C-alpha cells in the first residue's frame, strides 16, 4: 500500500520572498517518509493563497481554502509545518486550524469527521524557543477536529535562547532532528496504514 | 489627567457581517473605564482592514498596520479584544501580536520600546472554554513586546462546555463580568496614570 | 480481544476529603468504554500516594511512582483525569507527566518507549474554563513520551465563566458530554486494538 | 526607598541534590536588581519544604506554605524561578500558583488581594525549549491572582533543541541574558516603587 502525505507550510512569507526554514524541516520529514513509501507532496505555501478568515469550509468570493482543504483531505497524512513567532505557532497556522473547525459539523452518518482515520504530524522551526507550545496548539486543535496523532509526532528545531540562526542556514542537519524525523515518519506511516485498512467505525 | 484607551477587536468577521460579542465585551470595559475618566475609542475592527502578515512595522503595499499601529501607540491603554476559536485567541489576534514583534528593535536611546509605559488589558469572549489560554497567549506576547500588565487585567466570558450561546445574546450582563470589568478598569487606569507621570527610565 | 484501561485521577485532594468531579468524569468514560469491552480499572487517586517529584522512574525511598507506573503500563489505554486549576491541568497531573519523561530513555532495541502502542485519552473537569489548555498540556506531553492520541480524545466539562458549580453536582449528565464520551471511547478502543495487534515497528 | 524581592526556586530537586540552574538564573537577576537598590533574598527552594497540594492558604498539618506565603507577601517584588520540564513550568511551580488561588477570596474592604501593588517577574531555565510557554503559564496565573507584570518581565535561557547543556554549566553568562536581566530588574524596580508609593485604590 502506498500512502500519500500533504504538507502545508504556514510561514508568514509567500514563496518568492525568502527561503523557508519550515520548508527545510518539511524536507527532513519528506526524506524520512520516503523510506516508508510515503510520498510527501510539494508543500503548500499557505501565504501564496488567499485563505480567508472564518470557521466554515467556504468563505466564498475568492477563498482559497476549499481547494487546499480538498488536497489535505485527499492525502492519508498531514504534515503541518509552522514557524514559531512570539513563542507560538504562526497566525497563518492558527487560521488553518480555524478553518478545520468546520469539520466538527461535517460528519457522516456514523458521526465521523472528514479527517477521521487520517494522521497528523508537526514540523516546527524557530530561531529560539516555542516548539513545545506550538506543538500543544497544533495537537489540541487537530485532535479536536478529528485527526489522530501517532506516537512522537513532532519534529522541531529551535536555536539557543534569544539567538537568530535559521534552521535553513545550519551547516549540517542536527543528528537529533534527523533521528526524530525517522521516528515521526515511521510511526505516522505505520498508524496511517492501520487506519486506512481499518477505519474508525464511528 | 485624562487618559485614552485604544480598543481593538480581533473577530474573524468584518463589521457588517454580524454583531460582535467581542465588541459587547469591549463595551462592558468601556463603561467601567468611563468611571475613571478614561475614554475608550471606537473599537478598531481588524478584519475591516488589510493587516498583512509579517513581523515588521510596515509590510508595504496597502498594509493597514502602520495606521493602526499609530492609533494604538497614541493611546495610554490598549484594550485587546479577541474571540476564542479552538480554545485559543483568534488568528487575527495572533497576527496583531506578530506585528508588534517589531517593537523589539524599535527602541529609543534608553532601550525602551514604543509600548513602554503603556498598559494592556484583555477582553475575551467565546461560546465555551478557552479564556485562560487566550489570556496567557496575549499576556506573554504583549509583555514580551513592552506592555505592562496591571493586576487582574483580563475580563472574559465563556459559556458552559460545548454550548453555543453568544455573549452578545445574553439577556443580562453577568454580575461577575461587570465586577471584574470594574477591577480591570480601575487597576489599568491607576497604573497608566502612574506610568504616564513617571515613565520607565529604560 | 478484551482491552484494559488504567484511569488516573490527578485531583489535588486525596480520596477521603470530598467526592471528586474528576472521578465522575472518569465514570462517564468508563460507561462508554464498557460498550466496547474495555474494562476501566478503579481510578488511581494520585493524591493518595506519595509520588515524588522528579524525572526518573524511581526516585527511591518511599516513592509510589514505580508501582503506579507499572499499573499504567500494564493497561492498553490510559484515561488521564485531571481537574483544572488556574485554567491549567493540576500540579499533580504535571508531576505525572514529568515522571513519564523517563520513558524517553527507556527505549527497547527498536527505539520504542514503554508507552509505544498504547493510547491515551483525557478526562477533564473544572468549575469554569481551562479544558482546552489542559488538553493541550496533556496531549503535547503524552505524545512526546510515546503515547498515541486517537481522534477526538478529550472528554471535558466546565461551567460558565467565573461560576462555581461542580460537575459531580450537576442534576443530570450533559448530553453533549455523554456524546463526546462515546466518541472518545469508540475511537480509543478501535485504535488500541489496532496497535495491540500490530505494534509500531520502531 | 529600598525595596525587597523574594525569590522562589521551583526546581524539582531539593537543595543538597545538585547545583541548580534556576538558582543561577535568579543570581543573574539578583546582580541586576542590586544596581537598583533592590535586595533579593536567598532563594526559597520550594522542594526543601513540604508545601501541600491545595487551593487554600493553609492546608494544615505540617503545611509549609503559610510561612513561605508570608515571606513572599512581605517583599515588594516576587522573582518566580522555575525550570522547564516537558516544555512547561515545573509541577512545583504549578503547585505554588495553585496555592495563590486563595488570594482571590482574601481581599480587603476595597476588594484588593494581598498581592495587589506587588510586581512579579520570571526566571526560567531549561536545557531546551519551553520558556515562552512557561512564561505564559506564570503571567496568566500570577496576574489572575493580583500580581502586576512590569514591561519585559521574563528572563530566560534554553539551549538548542533536544540538547542537554545546563545553564549553570555555561562557560560564560550569555550577553543577551545579562542584557535582558538588566531590563527586567530596572522595569520591576521602577514599577514596584510607583505602586508602593501609590497603591491601587481597589
């Protein structure tokens, strides 16, 4: 069974502006997922699209969410990438979580949200501090909206307190990050396969 | 000495769309502030303006932040209003906090950010649960960016778990909310006066 | 296959002192789990035992954790019950999470922590506000220490803001809480079965 | 006017066990406070005392909190020191916050809690990540229980993600930490003086 993963990048900057550390972290996970026959699609840079604020699945009038929502739900695994700002997940990450609020009322006849049976993992980067808090924001919200969180589902990097090094500029990928990415990918692939074979009954 | 307060409303919806519970809570605080000769300006509904994502004070090209930033910094007190979504402050609230990140590098020759000497309070509403977490997000970020937090600085309301009543639709204003608003306003007015008279030396 | 669940109650008060709302919420989940042939053991009231502060699996000298740790790891599912204080999980809940930190270095030859393949759910109660933040604390920490979080894994109740009603004193169990408990139990039972049959390969 | 500060150290380990990074960070702040004529007392190592779980000011029977509470309230400034575990403040820090919950009902005839007019700052250390989340927990809870938070009130250090260096073992004190400590101390001293001269009217 081949599985697919959809990666989203919730950087505050659109694609052209500068290289993205969040993309770099998603890349680490992509390599790890490849070892488990999971294809991670090209990251969707949310800032390139006009995702409207709101808590429905279509905020009308040019809203880019319906199409992104479709891409996310077409995959078996969500790789949720966000930078850290003010020690927390980015405002764009929060917007995506808010749009998933609609899943709560989009249940099938067994009471299952569209995200049921799919697993989510986090890819988090910052110059300094905030990965655990950002993780807590993602896992609480994603779980609330129907996602399953495999064991050890967060791959992150931050530098020393109050410093400004970017993950993308590190001379070499930290060994511990690569090791964590392997666990995240292995666990997520295993769990996604199990749930695809045997979905939650609702 | 007359003090002024700037109120921002970080609802996900723009003004015309529906009445705002966040505005209703800001109104409770406005009444309480009036008893201390603090004039709270008409709330700035952020969703009515094109505040760009980013962490500088001007993201160029139609960015509405520079003007809002000026209005916020012209006042002595910030009333930060946000609804709760997914148990957390709104994505629009987070965007405002991110824009204030720029204060960290806009210090004067004594090392003081433009927010130094100003006090911030929170006005938080939701259908259910999340006020303490939203408060923690605001106070940590606002303090980091130079704001002073007076004693008992959060006025909030949420309903019973998993319910959907809106604050704006309550038949009467809960007594405890009104009592809390009085404390918030009294403390904020007192502290803002002290700091206006005797600014942080840096 | 019959599954077992271990429930812990992180109330600040020991058993004799007063009836526990956290126990009442665990009871709601126990009823829901019973419909899926999952036996939830008598809740372990942590405050009755001398769990020492620390981050190892045995802090020596009368430490009650080693035995509780064993009971937790003997079950397939963890029902983590905590009251809310100051809008957050209790200090006793935090202590339990800290003790699980040791799992990170107790991996087998495939790099798997003792919690791998086990699922965790949350039972959270408070007079008012805090369930989402407490959930975020639990899910982030539990996931970090190897637990898997099934879809919709938190069952909670809080009353209206600034009120003091206890869950245990409600005249009737809120319908939404019972409905949520059913989802939590169904999802947890399903996922625990899958992982018991097919453990993470590491 | 000479001001006094009470420092608490919420390390999980008692004094004899090992040198404390939290103490080291409190020391950095003590040096900074000395430049503003604020005397920071010897840190109270909470783990050396039997502070009982609970939310009253005296949990009876050997409870060490009443005396510590008195020392804290005798000072003008609270330096709240905590290590980071699981990306959050320690369980012992949480216990202290819970004990302060009692302040809410210990108001004087003007409705002022015993903490009114006192300022609190944070001293936070960890091997890696968690300072912002721990700060948010402290500031939300401390503010709720009547403490005032001066501008830039958190002094912290954490190392690179997933590393294990201790603050106390750093060869030299990071320049940015020293600079932050100076701001924290200057702002806290200034604000504490203002509030001592002109208390909140309630």
